C-alpha cells in the first residue's frame, strides 16, 4: 500500500461473483484491482506476479480453499498482504479456521451477500487494512526493537533488552519480576504500570499482575483461558477483564 492506495487481487471461483467484487472495488476511490483468479493454482501464480497490497479471497476455490492458498504462500515465505475472507453462512467454520491459522494476515471476514451494506463493510475493510500497516510499521521501528532497560536488583544492575523479555509478573512489596529468554529472572523495584508505559505496545497486559511480550506468544488455550509463550510448557492465566483485549491483540 502506498499512501491510501489499495491494490487488490480478487480470488473467487464463481465468475459472476468475481466480476461483481471487481466492479465494487473498482468504483472505490484509491483502489485498483491488479489481478483475478478462480483457482488456488492460478491465484498463487498471479499473486506472485502482481504482488498486491491486499487480497480478497472467497473461502471455497477451484482446487482447494483460501486456507490452502495462504499456506502455499507461507511455505515459500511470501509476504502475505492483509486479507479479506469472503464466506457464506455454511462456510463460516472454515473461515474461522483460516482466521485462527493466519491471524497476522486476515483482517476481515465478510459474509455473503457482499452487496448487503457494502459501503459500511468496505469502510471497515479499509480501516482494518490501514490498521494492519500501521501496526506493522510500529513493530518495525528500531527504537522499539532495541530499547534497553537498566534494572537494579540488589547490589547489581542488569542490562535487559525489550526483545529479550518474555513476561513480567508482580513480585510483591513494590517489585516486579522480569523473565527473559535466557531463563534469567530479575526482581526490581518498579511498578508494572510504569514498565508498561516505558516499553510501549510490545508488552501486553493479560492479567492485573502479568504482562507478556506479544511476539513471544505461541498460542491461547481458550477453554482454560491461558496464554502459552514460545518454548514454555506452563501457561499464564488471562484475567477476565483482559480476555477480549488479548483476543483482539492476537489478530494484529
């Protein structure tokens, strides 16, 4: 996406529906349709050639589905652009599975018929794509990646990079315990709220006494409401008031 320009690639197996999507998108200001396809194979080749900045994928395609297409792109480490999944009522479970597997890329699930409330739907899609790119830019800022904390613990001062932090928990007595990638634990006198303000958006609160690094999250157990970090066997509990925010954060 350059500025407010959206370059869409449309994938839909029904020709009439595909042309309808293209017509609707082409009527919007700042939108260009750079390619179209009806099958997984044709879409895969077309996306590689045109390198669109947004995808509109019907869930069911000739030769497979949207999930299979996105997996093929991921397998070759192609940078999947923000994706809109188009689905009918009976296909919603498959669309939800695709969202769960590709949370970093699926920004909107649009149910058919697409003409119904189209202007409202497309406004939401545009907002979602802009938010996707904004978050991506924020995550790539060197100031966030390289931020260093000097943490005093007793007679020692520890140098800890933000990128090394796995999670932080309240330790009691006005302290927090900072857990790092290397298994090191640093107990320091600092409020969790202060640490979150200094760290910026990379540290996310999942409980009133726990915050985790968003890039270290492996998955969420929805039944037990636990967050699991990469390489950790035991989960961290999600507080009820934070559960919705955690789910929203996992999308972006």
